[in-house]
C-alpha cells in the first residue's frame, strides 16, 4: 500500500483549529494546579476523573467513525500502534505530567513539556531514519539553552521546594512519552483518519488509567465533594476532549510540522494564565528562556520546501 501524501499547506481553517486547540491544551496545567491548591486530591484520582468525563465523547466518536460509509477496518498492526500510542500519549505522559505539576510551577511545566517537538525530531532521525539538517541541530541547541536559562531562573525563585528536581524530571519524561505519540500519530493518521485515531487512542489511554486506579487508587477520594468533580469535568471538556480533536484535525489539515509551529503559542499562553490565575511570577530568565525555546521549536519544525513545489 502506497504511503498517503501528507498535507503541509497551511489553510485558514487549519490554522484557527490548531491555534484554539493549543490554547485550550495550555489551560490544563492551570486547572490542575488550581485543583491541587483548592482541594486535597492526588494526581491519579484527578487524572481518572478527567478520563471518566472524557470517555463518553470518545466512545461516541469511535462508534460514528467505525460505522460511517467508507470506513476502512484497521489492520492488526494498526490496532497495536493506536493502542500503544494512546498509552504513551495520554496515559503515561498525563500521569507523569499531573504528578510533576504537584512540585513545579505551571509555567516551567509548559516549557519543559514543550521540548516534545525536539524529541519527535530525534525519534524520526533514529527510528525512522530521517536526516537531521544543520538548522535542526542548531534549533535543538537553542531550545535546550532556553530551558536551561528558564530553569536557572526558576531555581532562584523556588529555593524551598524539596521536590523541585523530581517534578522537573517527571515532566521531562512526560515530554518524551508525548513526543512518541506525536511522532507516531503523524505516521498513522493519514491512513486511518484523525477522528478515528484520536477516539481509539484515547480509549486505550482511558483503559490504562482506569486499570491503574483500580489497582492502587483510593475510591474514597471520589467522595471529596462537588469541587473535585467540577475540576474533573473542566479538565475533560476544556483541556482534553476539544483540544485533542482540534489538534488531530489540525495535523490532518496542515501537517504535523505546521501544527508544531502554531502550537508555539502554548507556553506563552500558560505563562500568562499562570500569572493572572495562579499568581506565578514572570521573571527575566523565564522570558528569555521562553523566547529561545519557541525559536528553537519553530526552527525544528520548519522544513525546506522543494524547489519543484515553489511558485
């Protein structure tokens, strides 16, 4: 079977969908930090509630896409890919992210997490045998220097946090696992479609999260009050269901590289929201680091347009 041609042209609809999806995704850290500050809740329970409220939407999407006219059945290998990508992208990465957010600021979390496009490039280089250009190498260096500067500034502010390094490491692992999801989704979405991929990948992630909670979670925490369910619903609708479909649709419309470029709004959006809603400080090192990280990600995501395609 021939590999489908990927769409890499930016359209207005693709741009708007991706932009709003990225901004909505950036609210996740704000909602999670607010929940941790407002109610006594652990990361696993909050993550489980997020998926409880998300589940009906993905079940409906899976049913509709599987029964629509012209639906092509996934092969056994494709099922394995979708399930594994779902477990990496929204089970493991979300778990590491939620736990890490207990220990570091929302602004730093988003900056570390935003390393995922650079990791996706490395995955494509070492596993899919794509060549890395000199521009991409410079971009990787720029990105990591930016993180180092922002991290240094955060260290000078958050000096009393004994779990600062642990939280940073967990979010770093989250970025790695999420990059696996992004790199893999760009390969399989052209074959099975964005909505179908998102629905079944999220169902796989939900199964992983529910299993985890049943094994070690405390069901009594679900009776903590209406506030807990409110945050779970907010996380599900605003920061999970809508943006996940938006970004997958964006990948379908304009390609994974363009989605990564437009998603550069994410860290800026999170930092601004964290300042106004959580009272987190905006400091010089953070601004410099953010600019360098975004510049690096933009360079990482750019590809040279072949001369035959230019007008």
